[in-house]
């Protein structure tokens, strides 16, 4: 099977969709997750061994399948050419012992079939980049049989990005939920380019026990065909990113997903027009179940 939609078929199989894709697939029926399909890891080995001369880097057969899937995604989004995020999802990624955070390529706000095809190839190519191979060797993972899937997900043009931990990643406390929040898309937040607002919520009664405001100088915004980092307007830099209602909503989501997945969770979420979207759900690396 070459293309699988989240929420359908064998999409919870990590060997097909990788950790990132499989986790999202498990949660798609019951959570607000952007529409997405995944090119499975089964495609990767034939692609890298055979190669071809197509401009897109995909075989004609796979390009045709991608065209059908992208057109269907457009129908679900109500757009002829929807903007998408194209994300790598290695088979070993987002696990309890290794996360691969920031190792593989992610391409945001990609529009048009050819551009999506090219982003997929870039994700595949990134699997053999020197820093990824060094990361794999450091963690005792093989480099001769790499398997990587690629997630093509409806792009949410976020007002606010949040990373949520259902346990405190600094102190190790299991009694707290920690939220890091910034303006705009999540790229500046997850890359460390911006110092976020930090909220610490006590689990047993959902009381906000600490708030560390930040002067948030930069944010990532969409531009045609991609994203750009810009300065945050001065008046907005020191304003709280989240409302109390949003803090509680995010903390409750973290508690629910921790119970569902049966491990402490690390979530990537965004708000768009007041609606909460779950983009990624992974274990907090290094925490035992």
C-alpha cells in the first residue's frame, strides 16, 4: 500500500507510517486533526534504489496516485490547490527513546501538485543527510535499512502555536502540565528562535501555578510557497499568548491524551480563529511509561 489516509486502513501501523503518522492516525477519529494522507515507508526503498528521470523525482505511477490524493484533499478542504505541510515520519521517529526532533525535513505552506511532489522527495532525501546519519549512529540505529514515510497534511495558518507536555520536561514532575506558547506558526517555537510564554498547570485541579511571560520578538508567518520569520509588532510582544480558557483546554487535552496513549505526551497544537488543532502527538523522550 503506497498512500494511506489518516483514520483509514492500516494507518496505525508504525512500520508503514512511522511514529508521527501512526500516532496521529490513532487519534484522528476523535480529535480535531487536519486532513492528511501519508506516503508509506514501503515506497521509500524502491524510490531510492530505482531512481528516475522525472522532474518531480516520482515515478509516473506514484505521481498519478499523488495527484488523486491531493485532489481529494482539496475537496475536503474546499480548495482546488490546498496549502499543505509536508513532514517526514521515520519508522523509529517519535518513540520513547529517540525523537528525531528537528532531524528530518519539514516543508510548510506548500501549494500545487508539483511543489508537493518536490517536497516529498526532499523529505526522502533528508533521510540520508549527514546529520541524520550521525544521529542514527549516536543512538545505535542502523543506516543501511532506513524506512521513512511522508505525511501530507492540510496547512493550518495558525494565530498561535503551542507545545504541551503532560509532564514537566525540566524537573521530571508528573504532577504538572507545561505549555510553551508563541504567536504565529509553530516553526519559530519548535526551532528555539523565540522565547515563548511558559505556563505550568497543576494536574489534580488544573490550577495555573506559574506563568512566565516572555518578550516574543519574532514569529513565523505564511508567505506564498512557504514561510518567513518576521518581527512581532511591539504592542503584541509582551501580551499573553493564551487565554485562561485556552490554557485549561490544552491542559485537559494533554491529560486525556496521556491516558489514551499510556505515556507522557509531547504535543504540537495551534489555534486558528479560536479553534484548537492537534498537529503532532509523541512521547516525551526519555520518560518511562
